[in-house]
C-alpha cells in the first residue's frame, strides 16, 4: 500500500487529484489544508478525504509515508513541508506525480496561451465517445466527466492540459516541462498580462524548452499562424515530427458552422475561428493514437463546448 499525503488538498486541482489517486487500489490518501472552498469541502467529505481538522499538523508527516504531493500555492515555510524535508520524504509537485503515474503511457500534452482547455476537452470527448480509455488532467469540469483528473491502471493513454505557470514553491519549472509528452499540441503564444516571466522572449523560451523535453520521436502539433511557433518548428530536434494546422475549410449557413471534409459536411455545435482551429489540433492529436479522421468527424459534431473554467 502506497501512503501519500497531500499538502494543500483543498486546491482546485489538488482535491481532484487526491480523489483520483484514492480510487487506485494500492493507494491510501490523506491530506491537509488551512482553508477550503465549499465546493471542494463537500466533495472531499463525500469521498471520505476531508481532513478531520483544518490547518497544518506536522506531526502527521512521518517516515511511513511513501510520498508527499505538494500544492502549487503551499508556502516554503509550511510546517508540514518543513517536516517532510527533514525526514527526507519524496516530495512531488502535481505534474511530477502525474508523470510518475503515467510513465508507461502515451502522453498527450496540450499547451499554449489560449485554447488549451478547449482542445484538451475535445480530445477527451472524442476518446470517450469512441470508448477509448484515457487518464487525464483538465482545467475545468466537462460534461460527461466526473472529475477533472483521472488515473487508472488499464488505460494506455494520458491527456494533460499543460500550463506554463510555475510548478511549486520548491520547483520553479513551468508545469508543462515536467510531463515529457510523446505528442504535444501548442495552440499559440501570447504573453497576455502574464507576470511570471520578465520578458516576452523569456516566455517564448519556455515553449521552446517544452518541445526539447519531448520524448524521443515525439509528434509536435502546432498552430502555424503563430510566428513564434513557426520559429520553434524550424529548429526541432531531428527526431521530432512536426504537424502544422490552421483554420480548416468550413462554411456558415443559418448560423451553423459546417466543416468541409473529404467525408462530407460536418455540422458543429461550436463556432468561432479559434474553436475551428482547436478542432483541427484535436483531430491531429487523435490521429497519432490511431483515431481515423472519419471516426473523429463522426463524433466531434456533437461536442457541446465547455464553460466554467477553473483558474
């Protein structure tokens, strides 16, 4: 039995990850936090993972724990973290833990300054409709999915929304650097009030390094309407295969968007040029894991869109 303790279990992603981990047969999950949103408190209580007391209690950090999962907002002065370091326990950030749990799986990671949540949701929606099991992390709840995180023993695929925010108080790497994808999707690069990186050039560099960290013979799917991504694509490792995409052919009639494909017209429930681009990115990602274009188009027309993104 693997005993893991979540420091900061009340966080939006942390409580979902804790629930997903607890569903694995050989894991025992505990956690702590000094504050809880009502939504996370309720679901943790329902699943039996709500800590008995609110606060930090270093005495519950002991040598019998196999790992600590550290929330990204947890301070370096946190007393539980200090004790975990003193005991030399293994400490994972969220992306580090997800990588460890999916090392043997084909990892698809979707990054970019905008559209990554929608593109991730599209990939997951198609896989679910085609009954293809996948582990995942996504930044919002999507209709038809019980949780924003899933971990399993049986799936051979993992789909992660990868953002460029810093990993944790003890690891300043961008989160998406830690997933080492086999298949990467980059939707575009725009600084947009991002305060973590000192310059736009430094921000762009994070995406270049993300690509360099891909697994051997990786597949890079990128929006070729972005000059920075085009520049990155010109300097890929020799083993990485690029797949550019842009806005697919379409028509709009009576307010409905119809994709123009070799299999005929495909009506969509979503619109906007960005969503059309996201669809083409999702199609190329699904193709890399054996989903044919015909299969993809047969189900993407029913994709309802997403709402209520968690920040």
